[in-house]
C-alpha cells in the first residue's frame, strides 16, 4: 500500500472528547509524524477532564508532542457523558479553535462511534472545519463499534511500544477498567498492521471521508 507522505504536513489539530482519546486513537501517528517532519505546529484539545484526569491529560500530551516546533494543549471541562446537552457551547469552543488556526490535518473521533460524546464531537468538527483534511480515529470499547478503516498509518515497533506504554502508564485512573491494557492497544495496532501490510506489523486505522491531493 502506497502511504500518503505525512512529511508534507506542517500543522496538526488533535481533538479528543476525553483525556485518553487522542492517545488511543492517533498517538502512533503523532509519534511517527513529529520526527519525520521538523517544524510541525501541533494543537491538542481535550474537551472533558476533571482535575485528576486533566493532570494526566496534560502530562500525556507533553509525551506525545515531544519534538513539535510549536505545541498548545487545552483541557476543557465539559461534563463526561453529557456532550449532547452542551451542543451549542461545544460548537462555540470549536469555532474559537478554528479562529486561531487552520491546520493541515485534523484528528477527531469517528462519526459512527457509539459513545455519544465522541460522536457529537465528530459531527461538530465536520460542521466547523469544512475545508480540511479530517482523519477520524477509532477507540476500542465494550459496545463493539469498530469498522474497517479506509486509511492507514503504519507505525514502527518503537512508536508502537511507546504509544502502548505511555497510555497505560500515563492514565493510572483508568487501570481498573478491564479493557484498559497494553494487550488491548497492541492487538488493535497489530490487526491494522496486517490489513495494510505494514513493514513493522503495526498500524493505526482511520476513516477518511474526503481527501484532495
């Protein structure tokens, strides 16, 4: 599979509903992209995190954004599980983000995600950023809503290992969840790696609805 040349991207916006969403969904792509392309400006926005989770999110973002020329991390406080009740406020927040930057690439949750917070954030991302390349990432969960991706980013063993370890070590508040394990995250990376014939055997999968080259 011929990969898109990620090295041509100069600015990236990562959007996550919750504190660990971005790392799970596109952490490997970010760990690969930043070393490949010097001078990337990255903005990382988490829309829901209480005090403990906010501290975890801020520390984790620094790990994944190491090497970015410019980095901005924003942790917002919309209530977990209640995003549909805050439709207008979340859209206003996205418009404020759009006023400050026009990124070359946006990572956001998938439209078909069964978590209402993920789904709403994805829907509003598309209404605000109408002329941008948006890659929708996937998050494994109990509901079983994973779909075949149509866009893959192969990642090396080094990036795979760093992503998996950083998620599990960086979010101790989530370790009581039975699915929140290194095995879960590595398994999905391995499956996507098989599907795109990744040289390392690992990859992240995304949904790309519109692409202009």
